[in-house]
């Protein structure tokens, strides 16, 4: 069952792209498909946002892009995680997990009867 589309919280796209690339090199369309599949359809990316994030990650040295031919014979830029990108993924994953735990803890507090 496909989930309703959820807004992407600021600062999460880079982390999600790094996670996707931890599974191996991928072109932009493949990254978008991977994210949509693993979010059970709750995430659909705008091409502009995706490629802007990939260029930003490449400028930071977190990913490296190379041109290659896809399985259907089209030329595409494939991105792979660099050692710096792996370190960023670990660091940002830890931060995000702690943040999500904190928010979840706060939201689960039940008011006491006064």
C-alpha cells in the first residue's frame, strides 16, 4: 500500500541520498526510485531538488560522480559515496536518530489528569 506523500524536512535530503548510495553507485533516477521504494511511496523527489543536492554533496566531497552508460544504453552520471561521505552518513545518521528519538519521546508524553 502506498503511503501519502510527506513533506521532506529541511536537512534530510542529503542524508537520505548518502544512505541510498551506501548500497552502491547509482544515477539520479535510480536514487529517486530507491527512495520512493524504501519509503513505501511516501517520498517523491523533484528532479531539481535531487540534482541540486547531488551537486552540493559532490562539492563537499561526500560523493563522486562519473559518466557511464546505463543498462538501457543511455548516458548518465553515476554517483558513489566517498570515504568522507561514509563518515558524514554515520555522523548525520546518529544525529538524526537522536533527534527523532527526542521528538518521539516528547510526543508520547501523556498529560496527567489535573
